[in-house]
C-alpha cells in the first residue's frame, strides 16, 4: 500500500504544525478588565520593518465594559475590528481574524495603561521612567506626543494622536 504523504510532504506538514503551535504558545497578554483610558482615541500608526513603512489609523473606543479597536488603512477601509471584553478578543463584523493587528492592539493598550494600574493589569511588566517592557513580548517608550513600540524581530510601530496638541498619556 503506497504512503499517503511522501517524506518531504510529511516534513513540511510537521513544520507547518510546529509554526501554528508556536504562534499559539505565547499569546499577547491582556488585562482581565479595561484600564482607565481617556477615550475615544484616534491614532496615526506607522509600521516599519526591513526599511518598509506603512501607515494606518487606529481608533480605540469604549463600548460598555468592552474596548473596541478598529485598524483602518489611509483611505478609511477597515483592516481589523475587535472587541476586548473580560480579557478575551471577540470579532466585530465580518472581517477575517488579523493576528498582527491583535498584537498591535494589545501592545498599544499595554503602553497606554496608566502608571498606577500597570502592575495590576500586567504583573510581569517592568518600567523605568517612560520606558516599559513585557518580557517575551514588547518594549514601549512614551512621551506626550509619540509612542514607540518595539515588537522585536525588527518590527516597530510609531503611534501618535491625530488631533493637534493631543497627548497620549
């Protein structure tokens, strides 16, 4: 009886399964309840990796006990929409899941969490001045007008408010 999969096909299938499991191994940490943020927030996001930049808009809104995150392209076309409620992501609308956007949402929420609430929502977090880090996940640096997110592996985001004179903290 012939084998269903050749050796090279089995190897590729095993690698694909390992990649999927690795992506599930360390999900982005989320607070069980929403930190006290000034909402809504309308943010300009610049993604940079390997010398390539892309621009997006990120909107964060309160929706009852949940937080609503929307990522839009420069023309206003939705790329990702998610609700964060009770520490879990929930789809909003018919857009397919966007794992990279969820990580961006989680890192932005971490960086915008007020200092007084940081250790309650993220017990493993470290902070020194305007810099924060969550071991195994990301680093952030915040001033009044610019948030820098270092996601590792050469991926960074520059996040700034859309409104003139608006501050991030």
